[in-house]
């Protein structure tokens, strides 16, 4: 191959991008009126669009013998705590045991497919991004608002309750994780051992995932840990972490890096 492959640069996150904005975590007086009618039923055009997106996505998975058990919408747009930062969390519910993939690999397979779709499409409904997730019908899903788009009815009807967020601890935990991400970026800039950076990025991502799940299991959507996850997603730090891993990997497999690895580490 002639020419050089241009390496994607890591997204630069300025100090202001690290700002922790908690103003969006407030209870609204009503469900989003663009998504829901006065009877809290999903607007027909919204429902029609979501069903088409879910069907098109599922067909693309090419999973013979696997049926859709339900198509649901969850998250803040299925609740009273929606804001300008909200996503349309669209879940396709199936039985994972029917997926013709090694059982130990099913979850990773489906997550990889969802991530690839979410990254390659920019579909919005009234300005809200759509995030697709394939959910196991036996998976416990922690949410105070779940709507069956398929059946056009509430599975869990949301209630308007006061939200109490531990602002101090959310800010503290967010700062610590952001420090780790920025430190990893600096390490990638200063070190040529890019494999180590890739491994560390995976560890940080796994830590965030486990932290969030622990918070959801213990105290639900408004736990400190889930709020931290939302902060990192909103201010671009999760995207920054993914970019760091991508660039580190790309650099790790360049000819120059392989020569450095062999000469200094594998000799």
C-alpha cells in the first residue's frame, strides 16, 4: 500500500468540557409533550418511527429463529426527569438463549453490534439521539419508567417524585475518573507502549460500567454512580476515553511501533 495511513487524532477536551452540569437532573411537570400525548400514550408518529428503526436494526442482525419478545423505550424520556441531554433508549427484547452464538459470547456479540450501529447512525427524534440496546428477556432492568412500543402500553408507569442527588459525591467521583482519563491521554502522548494504554483504557471503561451497575442495583437511576456515568457521557469524557483507546491501538500496530516493541520490550 502506498502512502501513509492518517491516524485519527484524539478529541481534545478542554478544561471547560470537564464542567459538571447537574442542572438537567430535575423533575419536569410533565412527560415530554413531543413524545407523549395528553393521556401519556406515545404519539403515533413517534411509535411508528421507533418500530421501523427497531425492525430494520433487528433484521440486520440476521438471527434466524430468534423472535422479538418486545420493543421498549426506557430512560429519562420515559420519565419525568427528561432534559435536553436525554436519549431515546430503545430496547429490543429477545431471549438470549435463542441466539445462534456461543452462550459465553452472546452478550459481547450483541453489544458490539449495537455499538457499531449507534456509532454509524445519526438518527434523531425531535433532536434526541436514538440509542439501541438488545436486552435479554430474563435480564433485570432497573428503571422507573418503561413503555412497550410494540404493545403501545406502559410496562412500568413513571411517577413524579422529588429527585435528590448527592451533588458533592457526584462531582468528587466524576473528577477522579476524569483525572484518570486525562492522565491516560498524557501517558499515550509520552509513551510508546501503546498496548499498555489500550489495556488501561479497557480497565477504566470496565470500572465505570461496574460502578454504574452497582449504583443502579443499590439505589436506582438517581444513585451517585449512575449520575457520574451521565455526567461523563454528557461532557464527552466517555467519548474521549474511547478515542484514546482507538488511537493507541492504531499506533500500536504501525510498523514503527512494532519495531520499538520488539527492540525494547520483547528482545
